[in-house]
């Protein structure tokens, strides 16, 4: 049985330096920005307790 893809389009806002860094990485590796971002998302530790990895709120 073939796997069906469900696509969700996401728009992100990047600072110009971030966009340039992503483009440079893509040019160096020959990969698309979509592929790079997908790999980064797949590498997120969603099964782990991420609350310990988040910055603690600053006291007011």
C-alpha cells in the first residue's frame, strides 16, 4: 500500500541574515530549503520532555 502525503503549507518570517544563512547552506549542500527545514523538524525531540529544555520565564 502506498503512503499518502498530507501537505500543510507554512510561511515563516526570517531576518535577512537568517534567510541568507539558509540560502548559503542550501547552495553549499545542493539541497532545497524545504528539505533542510524538514530535516531540522524531524530532529526535534518531540518524545522527550521538552519542558526542561525551554527557557524559564523571567520574574517580573
